[in-house]
């Protein structure tokens, strides 16, 4: 599996913003979950499939955060270009909602006036 990767030492409420040039999966993982991901094991993450850019992730707690932008699958590779940056906390920014987020998450985001 091919992917783009960046690590940040981020504080709670800081914002990681990722720009992608085409629809792809963007994952935000803790150090432990990133290790499981690279070893092909079951892992949990924030994020999912995003169709539009920028993707914004509000860091839920202090720690080492890994950003992974997947470059398709083994059978269907993508030539994805991405860039990311760590921004200061901003109470007006909300976390983007992934296109493949569960229906109840997307409905909640719409009800609260967030992206969907």
C-alpha cells in the first residue's frame, strides 16, 4: 500500500489541515494506531474518504498525531498530491466530515450546520 505521511506533535484543539487534489482517504492516527496501520493490522482512526479539500481535523488531545493520505489501493493506485499544516486553535473551524462517515454522523453534522 502506498501513502503519504506526516507526523505532528499537536496540542488539544489545534487544527491539522490537509489539501488534496482528488478524492481519497485521509486518516488521522495516534502513534500506536499508526504503527498498527503500517504493520497491516487492525487500527482505528479519525477521518475517512474525503471528496473535497481542505480537510480539517481538530486535535482531540495532546500527542503525536500522524496524517496518512492513501494513494489508492494495490489494484487501483492513485497519483494523489497532498500538503498539510498544523494551525493554531480556532473556535470557528469545525472538523470536516468524511464522505464515508456513518449516516448518523453525517446527519448530526448537517443538523449542527457543519460540513457534510
